[in-house]
C-alpha cells in the first residue's frame, strides 16, 4: 500500500526528465540541421563561382533538406510550447524564426539565383553588355528578391538582445546577411530594369565618368582629378574622350546659380571650379554642377548622366576582372588603391601622373566590359561599391531616376523622411594636397532621450592621420601641398560639415573638449542645420569632435548616419537605435 503513493509522487519527475531529455534531443537535432544548412550554403556559394552544375544541384538539394528538417522540427507543437516557456521562450522563438527564414530561402530563392548565375556568364563580351541577357535576368532576380525579402521579414523585427550568447551572435550574423542580400537583390532588380535604357537600347547615351580621388577627400568621395566620356549604344560601350579637371576653366562666377544656403555653407568655389562640386554630399546637386561645366566646355555633346567612382570601388570591380595591366604595373584588388593614390605622387611628375590615371581608367573600363573571369565577383563588387556610396549615378532621364529612387546609388542628401532622422557628415580636404591618403576617421550618433516626439542626439567623430608630421614633411610637395594653402607641410586641414536632422537643431559643438559655439555659424540648408568645423591634424594623435542635436518633430525611428567614404575599404554609415 505504501508503494502506490511513492509511484504517483515520482511520476511527475519522470515526465519532467523525459520532457527535458526530449527537448534536449530536439534542440540537438535542430542544431545539427542548421549546421548542415550552413555547410550546404557554403558549398553552394563556392559552386556558384565554378562552371559545375552538378555541384550546384547537390548543394541546393542538401540545403533544402537541412533547412526543411529544421523548419519542420521547430514548427511542431512541442517547439510551440517551448516558445512560451520561461527562460528559453525567446531563444526558441528566435530559432523557429531563423528556421522558417532559412527554409524560405532554400526553397524559393536558390533556384532563381542559380538561373541568374548561369545567365551572368554571358552578360559582357568584347565591350558589349548583352541586353537580351539583362532581360533574361529580370524574372529570376525578382523572384529571388521577393523570397529573400520574405525571409528577411521573418527575422528582422525580433529583439535578439536577450538570446543566449552563441545563439545571439549567430542570429545577429544571419539577420545582417539576409538584410544585405535583400538590399543587394533589390538593387540588382532595379538594375535589370534601368540598364537597357542606360546602355542605349532606346538610342545612344553619353555619360561623364568622374574618377574621385580619395587621397584629396571631398564629401562625395574625392576630388575629380580624372574624367572620361562613355558612349553607350545598343549595349556597346566605349570611351570616346578622356581628360583631367584642368581641362575645365576657372570661372568668374558660379556655373549655376547657388542658393543662399549653398553660398553660406560652401561659398562660391562650389560652382566656380570643376574640382569642387563634390563639396556637397548631395550627389544629384554635384552632378548638376558638373553637367553645367561640361556644357560650357563641350556644348555639342549633351550628357545623359554623370557617374562617379573612386579607386576603392575600382578595386572591388577588379575582383571580378582579374589583374589589370597598366604599363609595367599589375593592378589587383589588393594593390590598386596604393598604385593609383600614393605611388604616383611619390614617384611621378604631374604630367606622368595624369597619363597613368587615364591609362588605368581605360584599362579597367576595357576589363569590365570584356569577358569576365568571375561574373559573380564582379556583380558583388558593383553592389559593394554602390552600398558604400562609392558608385554614384545621376541620370538625366526622369524614368531611370524614378526607378532608382530610394537607393544608395543616387547619393541624395535626405530631406524630410518622415519618422526617420538623418545625420550626415561631409569630409573635405582643405590642405590642397594628397594627405587624405593618410586620413582615418569614424563617427557615431547616439539617441539620448525622447520627448514630445523629438529625439535628443549626441554625436562624436574621431580623426587622425596614419603618419607622423616629421615623416609627412619629408614627402614630396605633390603629397603635402607644400603649404600653398596655409597648412604646414606634414599636417593636414580637414573641413568637417555636420548636417543635422531635417527640421532639427545642432549645438554644443566641441573640438577636443573645447567649445566652438561662440564662433560657429549654424546655417539652414534645405531645412537642415549645418555647421562647418576646420580640424587640423598635425600628428598621429586622435582629434575628437563632439556635438548635440535634436531631431525634427515626429522623427521617432532609428537614427541613420551617413558619412563620406574614405580611402579605407568598408563604410562608416550606420544605424543607431531610437530612444523613443
């Protein structure tokens, strides 16, 4: 009679142990599925770069099997209970969302992506982009984009800050990868729609190519020391003219009327010199000014757009073309920036420098429009350059501009963007030198409070140069500027322009802790407060700029920071969490 109560008392413990064991076994199985999916995805990525259909098919099949298994296990009733359990509920919810997202990609995105890759092999040849191939790409790219966007929606809204350590880091990496893929495919889809028009399917097109020199930084990327005219007709591409900024005369007055705000922020040099439209980070406006300079110099060749690239962007493209030979120099992805932005100023006179830049531009243009050894790497390079703001496009065709609306490639300085507050930082060299090759900087903006639908923001920027003043002073005048604009050789003077949120305010600006407010003018430019700070960098030591801002009314979403791309690969653009 005593054994029955003991059995009844121990039954819940047995059930609990069984439940824990089953949960552990299930979690172990799901973990194995996800690891298998990761391995298959890695194999697929490698197979996409090789002409091996069998390897691609095998990787896709294995990826679908692993992702489907993880999705089936986490969609079951037992896992549903786990999502409501204390301590592990958030983690179980995250694993379920990740599994669903991965299954969507495996079953709905991989096949159209494989189709797209097969078409890419025929995209360019002998200086021509095959417009029929572009048309072929539109459907599978759109299908892949829709699928990846759906997968992104499964995970993007979840707060993973409380997940267990290993899960949190992997989940964060996955969310970032899917978000990047969504953005990249969206850009690719837009490209398939606009490329036929831009490449002359409806008639010849002429584009001014601006090669921005990051070694002399401008807010859009760099000084336009070299340019070329690209002609497109029925997909056939050619360079019909090349030159330097010196081909365009200095004007007595701005080439186009400047607004009161532009005059207050940038002054007349913005419109007087061909070298200076990039003072504004608003690329459409810079392109208007470059077009006006062009029309004065070459009135018989109207432009259909202005496209800007920097050498860092070119280094990304070369990953797809393979090494490009320029004279006795081999330009690779790893060497291109140094070979074009540092060595010429150390070793060549100005005439030889210009000749090298034009030869390099022509050689890279020919390589990118010829037979590509790695079309995928090339497309990835184009996407990376566009994402980092290193490939900028201003089309004077309203239809093309509409199609590209909202993309980073337009390089627009944001105005009123509803609930999203924008902070932008434009960096301009004021030394008259190529010292920006040694310039390094980073910035962040934090939301510190929210009141009455406005956010209080705190910003900081750290700048330094990666060479001592003594070492820099020994460099040639073509690098240091020789003090011609008032900066001692070996140092560099940088103009930093802070653009506050539309409808907001900007104050409490400090440089290395010293307040600048008494002598600082905050100017309104198209609804945004702008302050210009001159920062002298005489050594390797950090110089720190800080400031306070307030957003416009109703700007309660995450804060978007945009900053001039530098000579360093990657981007300083960032998103910071809202305080509301």
